[in-house]
């Protein structure tokens, strides 16, 4: 077998594996689950009949937004905007009406979307308020640490930072342990919220650790915390250099 045939064979195998992996992942998603395109906010998507798609805003009420935010683990909906424009019209559901407390969007009354019934200006855009102490990293599995505190996202100053804090952050985000905890990291944005964080391990939010509220001007732009998290086994991505699918099982390969 020459090199060209080997490359073609590898590409075909990777495409097959990617298709099987996608199919497997979809079978693990419960019908009626929801997500927002930007995490805590964004266009509403629902998993229905084996596909992710959008919700048309016909008959939409504010209470629906509260239900969506609660399903996603947030406190409440800051806003539910209708008549939102997006050029993808892969709608799945319409005329949703919740009474409150539902743990799945299909537990609300709804109608299956009729093709060509709604335009690109009929998306639902929801903004949710996270629970205090929730965290995120600027690049997903790695990045500058941000924390939601007192109604705002902001940064953590690195004073007193210890390595177990990074493990707690990664576990909260659903990843493995922290590969690295870098302190003295530079960013021009100094919107710090917390300082002197000290975790013991196993905390569900950063506010379950001991911490200090940030005092203005006590930290410089060179005192951010940058964390890299280890993916969990079964995660996958496309290698940007080779174009091949890689699956994480105690290492990428």
C-alpha cells in the first residue's frame, strides 16, 4: 500500500469513527434538553427528535425563560427576548407554554414546528443569571479564571492561590484535574471580584472555599490566575495540524 492510499484509508477511518462518535453522543442526550449558544445567554436550542434545533417564538411567555434557566442550573432569567434574528431557521418546536418547575422543555405544552411557518426573525434569546460562585475559563478548558460574584463576572486575584484551587475549578467545570495553575498572569482588565481563595477540595462552587472580597487597587494587571484543565476520558477533538479525529483516553490519540 503506497503512502497516498494509506492517507486516504486513515481519513476514511477517521470519518467513520467521527460519525459513530457523533451518533453515540446524540443517543446520550435526553429529548427536550436545552442549551444557549453562549452558555449563560444566547439563542435557545432544544434537542428534539434526535437533533439540536431552535424554538420559534410564537406564544412565548417570560415564564418559559425561567424554566430554561432553571433546567440549565442557573438562578433565573434576566431576560427573554423574542423576534431575535438569526439566519439559521432549523426550528424544532413552537407555541411552548410552561407553568413553572418543569425539568425538561417537553414537560411544557408545545407544538412540533411546521416547516416554513417561522422566519429568521423569530428566534428566542435568553439571558440567565448564574449562581454566585460559578466559574469559567476564557478559552474553555483553559484560560484566565473568571468568577460570578455579586451579580457580575470578574477575575480572581492570585494572592494566596494554591494548587488545589485549580483542581476545584476544573472539577466544577466537569473536567479532570488542573494540568497547571499559573499565577502572575497578565491581562489589562483588572475587574477583580475575589482574592485569597483557599479550597480544601470537593467544593461545588468557589464560594464554598474560604475567600476574601477584592479590595480596589490591591492587585495589578499581572496578578490573574490562568488554569489549564485535563479533559475527561472520552472527550474528542479534531487535530488542527493533521485533520484527524483524536479521542482522549489518558492522553490524546
